[in-house]
C-alpha cells in the first residue's frame, strides 16, 4: 500500500492528467466540467484506497461527521477554475491533503498539471537562495487591503497570480518570497499548499501569526501568510503595523 504522501501525489497527478485531457478536448463549460470530473475521480480513488477515511472537498456536500473523524482528506479538485478555463494559463492546481487528529496535516501534494510538476510532503524541494529585493505574491482579483503599505515597508515588489496552490508553489520554487491572502478562503484552498511548504521548511500562518487549523466545523479559513522563515517576523510585523489585522 502506498504511503499517504505518495497516494496524495498520485491522486493529484492523476486528477491533473484528467483536467489536461478535458482542456485539450475543449470541453463545454470547461471550468464546471473540470471541477466535476476531478472531484469524482478523487472521491472514487479515496473510497477505494482509504475507505475508512472521510473527505472534505470543495465540490461535495460537507458531512458534519468528519469533525469527529480520526483522518480527513481535504481536497480541492481544481484550484484556479477561472485560470484553468483560459487557454494557455498555467496557474491552476490540484490539492490533496490529509489531516489526522492530534497531528494536523500529515500528508499533502499539490500538482500543477500545466507545468508538469507535483510537489509532495515526502520529497519537497529546497527553496533556492533569494535575491536582495523581496517579491510578494497576491491574488490578482482580491489582493489584501494591506498589500501596498506592507510592500512599501519592506521595499518589496508586488506580483499577481491565480490559484492559491500556484502562488504557494511559486514561493517554494523561489519565484517569489511570500504569498499574502486576506480576502477569504476555505480549508481546501490552503491545506495541501501549507502541508507541502511547511514540509519544505517554509513559514505558514494566519496573518496575525496564529496557527492554521483544519477540519473545523465551519471550514472557513480567511487569511494566510506563506513565506521564507527568515522573513516571517518582518512580514507579520509589517502587516500588524499597516492596520491589516483590523480588516
């Protein structure tokens, strides 16, 4: 039997291949078709491979019984649906993570099918050295209100990109130094990316520095900071001084 981390990676890749096939076929209502097909694949595979575990998915009705479960898979079958539906856009992903009671996120994988990449907790890459000038990634459609004052305080450039998973993996690859979000998210948006980046030694927290907690009764997790460990204190301080915690 595959380890949980290898299963997460395999599922993320398999769902990603399916999404690429749908994209290449030019399926009608591509975003909706991709969400549905990827979700069905992930649910079927998890039911077969880990029948005793529960699943929290963006594309399925939430079962409140998961809150008392020992193991819960938290999946986003297609993170970045809008970007996926646009020809040529690579900034979308598949998220597969496993939460375990008393341990938190114990396995995770993020695939970026358009790049041919998958990142998993059992073999995360080491982030390369960063350049002198900081680069902060935010959502193109919902940047945090504190983006500009934080960037000014840290003398950083601001970059935009779709998909939470794509932005988190860009930090992991060294294409950016931090990812900030405060416009509202759900557990499936961040669980797998957070699992992967923390396994690689990066920092991940709420914007006030508090821990990210998963498998909560209401799976809303509105804000997120992912960055290099050496930047965390400066970044969190800049957010606090900007008044961003009052949003």
